[in-house]
C-alpha cells in the first residue's frame, strides 16, 4: 500500500506527517516508524505525527518519537500539524485539537503558528537547575558559554541519571543573552541526541527563566540552532497561564511510502 507523507520543519525540528483519518497507517508498528525516521536509511525526522479524526475538535495529533514509540507532547510538532491541517483545508486560521496532553488552541497566519500550551504550576528549583513539565518533562541548566557544552554527552548523562532514571527527561542548556533573550540547546529523549530545536523545551526555558528571576518580561525570545521562537505567558498566583509558543513552520517536501 502506498501512503502519502509530508515532511515539515519548525526551526529545524523536522517531522514526517501523515493524514491518517482513514486509519490506514500501521500506527503500532514501532519498527516501521523508527525506520521512516532514521536518517540516511529512511525519510529522516525527529519524529512522526499522525493527523486523525476527533469527535469533539478539529483533529487529533498522535506523536511518535524517532525511536518508534508514542511520545509526550511535542510543541514544534504541534505547530507543524496545525500548518498541515491548514494545508488540507481542515481548518481556517484558528483551530482546537486534541493531543496526548489534552486540548490545544492555535492560530496560523501565513507560515507563523501560535500554539497555546498547558498551564504550568509545578517548578522544581535547585540553584542553576530547574525541572518542569510543559507537556513533556524538561531539565534546565543555565551555563556561561553554551557553545562549549557537549550536549549529547552531558545531556545523555542527565537524561538517564538521578532522579529521572528509566522515565528520563529532556535536557536543556541555556545561556542568557539579554533581559529577554536566551540561547537554548536541547538533548531530546526518544531522539537520544541534540535536536536543532524543541518547542516544549524552549517553553520550559522561558518559564524557568522567569521563575528564576533571570528576566521579568513575559514575552521571551529563544534562540535555537534552527532559528528563533517566541514564548509568552501570564503569571497568576505562581501559575503560568496563557502560555503561547510562536514561530515559523515550513512544508519541506512530500512523497509516498510503501507499507
């Protein structure tokens, strides 16, 4: 069977996206998904996303990490699937859709997608390290020179180390540039390597930077290896609400796969 696929990227975070409203894709075939995501041997991507029907909302997002297993929320993937839904004429400029961590709202203007993330109320602080969940778990370490950090080696140690162990965490290294701009590099679990960008990661970094009093602004620019993203939020009784992740998305190419 030949199934169309679409390759999208958001600040270098790239995804295979498939319209699975007819449920033709073998979604439990972890080996197939991992093979498709494998660079040089497959299409190559940080993850695979299925767009499926929803009983209550515009569509459902089902996200798989590059290792073939269903993952937690992916912010850049969420932005890319909104652009894909627009491409399919499923939505106009605004949407509400289901994801693994609940319901998300989003808007799209040209290629810029603004995605509403979940509220964040629990943040663990320990000196220059913080931990919080923005749909996916994120460890955050502030550093003086981000270019010198061996993200893959150190990120892997933290990802599998105490207190995270088997469940693991994503790991972000952060350098502050000015009062509302931060450089971010991320080691992603499931990819098990550094990625060019991570949407839930930069969201976590923005909130953590405010919580750690490194900035007092509520609109923050995050510079990743793949480009810049913007995160905005409001704070009410130590709860971060109206959290939005905003940035560019691009349809890179499309094709067909045999499954």
